[in-house]
C-alpha cells in the first residue's frame, strides 16, 4: 500500500485519537503530522492494514505524551498568572510592561522571559 493511500485512509482515525488525547486541535494536528512523518522515515515492515493502523495510533499517542511532557509545556504561564504579575507592579512598571508586550513577539517574549519572569520569581520567593 502506498503512503498516500495510507494517509488518506487513516488520517481521520489517527487525528481523532490525537484530539481525544490532546484536547486541543492544534496540538492534535501537530501530533498527526509527526506520526505520519515518522512513518515515512521508519523502516517498519507492516504485516497488514490493521498493523499500520495500530502502529500509527500508538505513535500519535506517544507524540501527544511527548508534547505534554516537553519543557515548553511545563514553562507555560496562564493568563491569570500574568494578570497577577501585572497587579504586583507599580504604576510605572505596569506601563512599561504593557509597552514591552506591544513589541513584536520575537522581542517581547525575550524581554518578558528575561526581566519579568525573574521579577515574578523574586516577588514570590
């Protein structure tokens, strides 16, 4: 069976498994894409169509687990935590923080992580 046929036949099943595990459309799509990429790169000899389906589902579930256990997931702050951070600032600091957040993402993320994550850790400690 060709890769295109496999992708066409099993994408929906694999996506539903990923969505059920991730509970997030974007993460599920990423996990499905990674699973099919791994299939393309793998040297696995599949016995039959059921083996292909089971293999893809197992790989997509592992991809979802990897996403949830990644460093980046553990370092995500909720909006409520961000609001708390802003409330702890003085008026001048709050104004500066809001201006920093208006910068393009590649700048604001770096500044936020460098200055404000340290600030909130010091305040809590």
